[in-house]
């Protein structure tokens, strides 16, 4: 699986916009130094305290196309090892604002590069609003974004806000725009404590704040000093960004297998995953409370013991009706799913053939995608059009292609992230991705990677669709205790038998 956290956006969002507790965010004047110079900061990127990359953020007065402008730039490099293979991904983003007040947004761009694959997005302003141009797989398409109320004061207001004395309980609302999903958002900062630390004999005041995205519910923590600099940022006790000197931030990452480290170990073997209809397990870990109910699972969190009891399988599912908003989003073309592309449309028609019901169309799409993509962890195409071209990938590629083809065929589909059993060898659950489709008004899970039109009972859902970051990190490093396993056409087997 590719790293799916919006890491490139993280440094921007931390300093993006502000507001009061009211409905309309307010703006504070841009601190003078940002109008005259370019501020640069470097960060180390860590997963489970192990370094996996570094980042650089620039904000202030610079140049764009040879002309003065106010800019924010981020550069993130990941060196990720998984299953013995090393992958390097570079993600960059730039937002450009007018030098003249009110410093309105003029343009923005982003790029992702991994091996031979590159995906680029750029934002341009038209009379009707902004339009995003997306280049992927050698093809270009455009998405209408509409009007955006965003200016450079939104970028610097949090800096100015934290430069004034704060107390626990103070709240700030921050406005931003995400180039990763091409949507505006508002982030709420809530100060939880104030601390002082001696650095080289100098007392430094810093604030710890809880953050929550009002758009997708992402939750995180950060520490920001009295000059408005982000010192530290954490998501789910798992992912960290730390302010560091340039040479420290850019120091080579150590050997660290992300996939293996994120596995959730179980105390007893389950046998062939395809034969598992249902499970009852108890899960121990710092983030397991975020595991949700879903179409094939029911989760019960005990706050007193810190243990989650999870029951999986069709008989243990929680019905999940499809809302009108979910249906609309699960049919839409967006930055990741080129639904209207001619090649995509042709493949979708080829896949469903003469099928007449939604269930039959889904079953044919599952089989088609399973056959179309050759399993390969080494191949990491960045876009659906790349996937169509190389015909190789892991669960991420199967899931993205299925989502796109299903939507092109008129079937609402969305991505599901979670864990599945990796076998009795490792005796562990590993990160996995699959899909949910809307059939008869309810979400139904399928797995195109493993050609399952009914997912086996070892699938544990963490998130579906546009889910919060913290729910995507619920099971990493958790410990699982088997209570009962039910195999196909066999009686339930309690743990220990």
C-alpha cells in the first residue's frame, strides 16, 4: 500500500487560516517579516519514532514566474521500506498570493513523483472561479473548483494569533485549501496547555493544541511556540513531524520496514483467511477506540479497560444505509478518479458487459479488476491512468481502479482502508484496502484484490470514503486476542481448542 496520509499538506494546514468561535473566520494582518522575506523551516518525518523522511516549508515573500509574490511552499520526501523493497516518494505543493493587499490567491500547484510515475495538479483562475488542471498517465483533464475565498492572511493569521499570550481553552478556526483533494476546509485549534522549556539557557514558551478538521474530522496534536512556529505535530500516537536543523532533518532515514511495523499480531493462528466467515476478538492498543461499526463488523469499546471487542462477518455486521450525500460523492469524478475519461468508460463497459442488475455488474467488475492487475508490490503507479497502462499493483491499485470503473458504470463506490489476515506464517493482520459499493440502498464490501464478492471474516475496517486520519491508524502495532473463529460450513471454534 502507498502512504496515504496527507503528509504534503500537513505543514501547510498547520498554518492555514484562522477564525473566531463564530461562523465566519477572521483575518489578522500579515506579520511584517512575511511581506519582506521568505521564512524557511525543516522537519523530520517519523512513524513510530522511526525516521521515514523529511520536509521543508517556505512562507513569505518570494518569486513566481519571475515576479514578486507571497508564497507558501512545501517539499516532502519519503524513503519508505516495506517487505524488503525501498520506495522514494517526493511530494511538493505551492500556493501563490498577490503581493498587493488583500493578497488574494492567484494560483497553486502540486506534484507527486515515485519512480517513473508523476502526477501534477495546478490551479488557475477563470471568470467563473478556479479550475484544476490534472496531468496523470500522460493525459490532462480539468475539474471546476469554483470561487475560493482565500488569501495570504489566512496563511499567517495562526502565526500572529499564537504570538499573543494564550491560555488553556482558547480556540482558533483556520481556513485552508487542500491541493490533495481540491477542497476548502477549516481547521479548529484548541489550546490544551502552556509550558516553558529552557533551551540553551533561554526560557521558551510553547502551546500544545488539539486540532480538528471541520471538513473530514481529522484529529491531531501540535506544539507551537510563542513566535508561532510549529515545533511538533502528531497523529494517532503514530506519525510525527519535528522541527529540526536542516542537516538533522535531511539525514538519511534508518532501515525501518513500515509494513511489518504496522502489523497487528494475533495470539493464535486462524488458518486459511478465505475460509473464515466470522471472528470475535479483543484488541489492545492506543488507538483502537477509533475502529468503527461497519457492514461486516460491530465494535464495542470499553473505556474502563481500554479494550475493543470486535465481531466480524456478515452475521455480525451493522447495517449502513447509503445517504444522498454519500451516493453523490461515490459517483463523482474527483482528483483521484477520472470517471469521465474515454479509456475508463470503455473499460467499464467491457467489464460489466450485458449484466442487468447492480449485483451482477459488481460481481463482473470484481472479477475484471482482479484479472486485469497483476499482483506486484514493487509497482507503485500514482494514478488510475498509470494503473491502466502498467497493469500491475497491490491492493491500493486494485481498489482505486475498481472505484473508478464502478463509478463509470453508474455504481456508487468508495475505498475502504483497514486490516486483513496475512496468514499463519506471520500470524498477524496487515494493512489492506478494498471497496464498498451501494446495492439496494446499503453499503456492501467487496475485495477486488482477492476476487471476493463477499469479503472474508478477517477483514477489519478502519475507514470508508473520506474518513478522518485517526481512524486510518487505529490498528497499527495493536495486539489481538482471539476469542472465537467461525470457518465456512464449520462450527465456531473457541480460542484454545
